[in-house]
């Protein structure tokens, strides 16, 4: 089932385009999502971001009215060699930090040389995760919800820091490339978008 992210500003037009292609959709609220079923059998299921459940009227405009970010939340993106962190109040970024740490790539050497290289690479990765955790603990202190992305194992390493275990991870995971400012800004926008699963009748 294809999944698309639809920002609030695009949602009314998205529904119009769906109905133009498939016919008027019958709307219902099912398992916390707004589900639309067209006469040709095509359907969509639109979910609120931040793992929120929708229980309002079965109307597209009513779903849009519930599309508001939490009062306090954060974004944590981590990969080997890089991290990007933001703290937000609603839609406003109140603090952020982007950092890179050198982690060597893989080597084709064998034997003891490869073992030394692997240890060095592991140490560099650990130092990078420690740096990310240090900044995350400072920037995200008191934040109840965090959206994550990058590399799952790297994010798990950082969140394992005792200072971050109070964070509650919400929403979808964003598999972004090396975290830079552009990826952080895009993830902040994507994290606030509707998550829509679409099935087109074949």
C-alpha cells in the first residue's frame, strides 16, 4: 500500500484530486484514521502525525482541524558520523544542532589490519553517538515526544543513553541520508504531515 505524506496546505487539493480520479469518496473513521472509499474500489486511509488517533467527524475538513503539532516535541536524526537535533514548540524551532563526526568507511584489508580497523571504526562510531547523546540531552530536556530518523541502530544507540530514556518516540521513522540542516528541516515538515495510505483499484 503506497504511503504519501500530505502537508496541511495540500490536503484539500489532495482529496479533490483523489475524487476527480476515482469518484466521490464515502468517508468513515476506522481505527483512528479517516478512510475514504471511492465507487471504483480505490481507497485511502489518512492518519494524523505523531501517532495521534483521530476520532472526530468523518469529514476531510474536520481531520485537518486536528492536524496540530504537540506543544513541545523534538526531532532526532542520527547516522554514523552525523546527527541533527531540533526542539520545537508547536511549529516553531526553538533550538537545534547539526554535527558531523568522522567515521572511517569499510576496508578490504584482511587479517590483523582489518581487526584494528574495525576496532578503530567502532570507537569512532561510539564517540559520534556519545556526542549526539550529549547534545540531545541538552536540547531535548523535558520534551515528552520525539520523532526519529537516520539509521535505526544508530538512533537506538543514542536513545539508550540514560539521560534520554524518558523520551517517547512517536510517528513514523524517517530513513534520511547523512543528517544535515536540509534533512532536519525536511523532517520537521514531514513529521507534521498527514500519513496517507492509498490503494488504487486495478
